[in-house]
C-alpha cells in the first residue's frame, strides 16, 4: 500500500509538472521592396459619331505607346486588356463612348515609378484617363523569406516566454506545440493608392506565431 501510494503520488507530481507551460506570441517584421509593378490604364472618348470616337481612342493608344517607349519600356511591357463601346440617346441624339484598357507589367520598379510620376503627361497629350488608373506594386518573393521570418518570430516568442519564466522562477523548455499565423504584406508607410496616386513599392511583411513552451 505504501509503495502504491508513493507511485501514485509520484505519478501525479510528474503529471502536474508536465502541465506547466506558457503560451506566447512572437512577431517578425521585414521591410521589402516590391518586385512587380502593374498599371492598368483605362481611357475613353465620346462623340455623336462612332467612327470619330474610335479614331480618338486609336490616337490615344498611339500616344500612350509613345509615352512608354520614350521612358525605355520594351514593346511587350504594354498589352491591351479590353475594350467596349456604349451609347445613350438624349432627345433623339445618340452619343457613343469607346473605352480601351492597356496594362503595363514590369519588374523594373524604378522605371515604373518614373512613369507614374509623369502620368499627367498623358493628359497633356489629350488622353482622358479614367478613375482607377493607378500603379500597383506587388512583392512576389514571399516564399524566399518565409523560413527566416518564422525562425525570427519563434525566437521572439522564446524571449517572451523566458521573461515569463524568469518572473515565475522557472526556465523555458522545449516547444510543446506552435501555430504559424498568416503572413501580411502592407505598405510600409501607410495606405496608398487612389485616383491620381500610386501604391507604394515599399512594403512591410509581418507574421505572428503562437508557441506553447514547457516550463522546467
């Protein structure tokens, strides 16, 4: 009976010790620069003559192509992505509107920034840019930095756990379980975009991990 009581008590003590743990979150952030720029340029022309509206859009397309050619972009950087024609009639007079969309896609971020900074040169050439024609920058190499960022977040979590353990007179043991949060990519200096503006190529990548450490 004595031996049984000892084994039972020792087992309960080991179980209690096994329950000692702390769950903390670790944060990792990294500043990166986008490696892909895309710019969908939407423009239109309206006239009571469909042929005249189409002619204006053709001239605008040529002006846009010359604009990007002058900035040194290759010919295949700019591609048509759609066109449509609409009309409305008021007091028996029909007005036609022809819309065209071109898309710029490039990994030359500095050249893309120069292009969007000079976008109103297109307005000076008579191109009617419609709302939503801003540059968008994307960071596509997230998988390249994921392992290091997860490791950094785990180190940050361990530091937080160590502080908790020190305050409670314990030491941090092994990881019992962990959950990786989702990665977020946002503008480094706040929100950008909107009519007449461009997104920022400077991004901040962020991840939060939740780690459960045993306490010795």
